C-alpha cells in the first residue's frame, strides 16, 4: 500500500523522480507513488523541493512534514497530517487505480 493511516497522520510511500520538467504527482506503482521534482538530487535540494511541493499541494506547514525513512534514497516514507485535502487526494488516487 502506498499510504498508511496512523491516527491523525498519513505516511506516504514515495518514489522521487528528481530533475523533472515540473513538480507533479505521478501514478501509483505497487507500494509507492511517483512524485516528479524539478530540483536535482544534490545536497538535499530534491528533498527540500519535495517538502515544499507537498506543503503547497496539501496546504500543510512545512514543519508538519517529516521523513520517516529514505531521506537519502529515491524511495521515501513521509509523514503528513491528515486533513481534508490529503483525504480527498488519497480517494482520488485510489479511484484512478481501479
């Protein structure tokens, strides 16, 4: 499963694709969701861009987003607060999978 609910938070399993033409959410593949990031994977730039993109997409403060694992890997687990935007995003992605 590409996400895991934990009380008032969600852990998203992400495969980051750095050096993309734009920031965007991609398809769901098995146990993770692809996320395209404009920044290169150099000195944490892609991670900072990923946090910024998730923050803007879900209207969440950057300080509320944390890495659970994979900070130096392309496959990451990121914890975000569960709000309406996140709930709707998960529903939308799940319906696309079917």
